[in-house]
C-alpha cells in the first residue's frame, strides 16, 4: 500500500492536534498540584461526599481538626498532605531536567543505532508531538474539569516518551532491514513496504495496552484515574505518530535533501 501518498493528510491531522494543544497550554496553562506549588491539602469526608480544600504550607493538622469541628456536618479528615515551597521548586526543576535528559537521550541513541542523525531527529519530533498532545489535553482538563498536574502525571509523560519511541524504532528497524535487502528501492518505497509489514503488529500491540488502560480508568481508584488517562492519550497518540509522523518526516526529509543536491 502507498502509505506515503497521504502524507499531507497525516501532517494536517497532526498539525491541527498540535496547534490546539499549544493554544490550550498558552491560553490556560496547567492547574498544578501542591507537588509543584507547595501548600497543604486536607480532604474531608462528609456524609454524602468528599471535599478537598487547599491551605497554605504552614497550615497544621490541629488547625484542620478545628476547621472540621467547626463545620455543622463534623466531617472526618481522611487526608492531610503538606509540601513545602522549597521541596516543590526542587520537584519542578527535576521534572524539567528529566524531560530534557529523556529527549536528548532518545535523539542520541536513535541516531547512533541507525547511524543517521536524520532518524534521531524524526524520532524526537514524533515523541514531542505526543508529549504536546498529552500536555494540551491536561491543560484543557485543568481549565474545564479542574484536573491537577502532579508527579504521577510527569511519570506518565516519561512513560509516553518511551512507548512512542519504542514503536517508532520498530518501524525504523524494518526500514533499515528493507534497505539492506532491496538497495534499489527509494526511501519512500522502503517506508511503504516497512509500514505494510509492521502496521498490524503495531495496532495489535497498542490495542492490548488501550484495552487494559480503559479498564483501569473505568474501574481503578481515583488516585490513579488521571495518571491512567494520560497514559491512554499518550498511547493513542504514540500509535498514530510512529507510522504517520515519524516515518513521513523521514521520507520528506530525504526528498528535500535530494532536491537540494540537484
């Protein structure tokens, strides 16, 4: 099948998704949890509901109990969590560092494995595509549903990076093998052949992960609900980006390079 014939459509879909995500990030930002902002969260158990209230970092458990005793419903305190401002800044710095190390590591490792900087850059662009979509999704969720970004979310983003590049490497490896066996084929023809040979495998692999994540999202506890949702969004995006972003970018780059040499 001539997968590369539809490159403009793939790029258009990705462009719209990334543009919407960037708009959400710039316009709304993120609703950060106390992991990043510092402060105290107290969760009260009322007769018919749970209610979470945020206080300053110097708010004590004794004060929380006084607050509960002063309320007509006399709720129980089921969670009391405090994060100091210094520790929250340290977590934020480590988050940026982890994302930077992961991105540079992916670029260098893929470039070294495939003996081509071109492969590395295209793989990183595909992973950035997935990361931006996950970030944009949670920016919108924070704006409309008050969903907070916490350390678990960072873990999910790093996991999405690894999953995305793993699927991309599978396709890239098949492209490399096809180039060795059929040296007369162009990069475009090689990419079409590689995608045709790996598409079913990639879809089956991704669907098993998606089914598991959907079950966890629907049946799992509230503490991991949005962590699982981040993985779900990243898995779907990564399944799309490997064949329809990373590979088309590689083919387009090769074609542009050939035109410049003429």
